[in-house]
């Protein structure tokens, strides 16, 4: 099993299309998320998505 590195959410917002997104430290592009996250949440980046660790 691979080690998954978590990143910290810097800001989260609801996109114009009604889908939540967030910015993480070290990433210039916003990431898609399943739910609206909070600043400071830990997430795992998978491609263009940010997923909460289970």
C-alpha cells in the first residue's frame, strides 16, 4: 500500500456550477471536492481532486 501525503486546505469555496472546490498549499489550480471543506482541513490530492482521508 502506498503512503498518501496529506495537504492542508488553504481556502475552499463553492464554484459557480454549484460544485465545491478548494486550494491546497503548493497547488496553483483549484481541486474538486465532494463536500465543502474548511480552511485547515487535511486532504489527499488525487489528480485534480482533493479527498478527505478516511
